[in-house]
């Protein structure tokens, strides 16, 4: 299980670097992606499944990573917030996304740079 968790963390790192680079190169595509969060039950539950897998992998792999406590807490926060989103109707998640994603898009460059930085940190903590 530990090897699988480590591979998922590596994929998560790859996702964050790809997201960050794409946000810098093709910001309109990333805006469309972010605005699509929770636009349907399928999108909502797909996001929840991805969050649970990522949070579980971080939690399970934390003991093999630098800053074990930090990544363990991050994984548990991801799992906890996901479980919270699963107990509310998906429409509430959609309303939340519709309210808060558009204003956040003003900071897309900062989000992109942060995503790339987090990706490098995550990969280094796991494999460095």
C-alpha cells in the first residue's frame, strides 16, 4: 500500500505542476476548468473521489516523507473537508464554487506559482 500511496503522491505532484504551468500558459483553459467545479453531480463526486484518494495517499505516505506531521495533517484536512462536502447537497458545493471561484481567478498567476512551488515541495518531501 505504501508504494501505491507514494505513486499517488507523485501523480499529485505532477498534477500540481501541470496545473500551474497550464495556468501560466493557457489561463483561459484553467479558468474554464475551475469554473466547472461542482457544475453537476458527476463533477462533484469525481472531485470528491480525487480528493479522498489524494488525502488518503498523503496520510498513508506521510511517514516516508520529510515533514511527516505537516503532510499527515494536510492529508487529514483534505479527507475531513471532503467528507464535509459529501454530507451537503452537491448544489451547495456548486453555489460555493460559483460565489468564490470567480473572485479568486484575479489571482490566477499567484495560484499558478503557488501550485508549482507546492508541486516541487511535495515531490522533494516524498522523493528527495
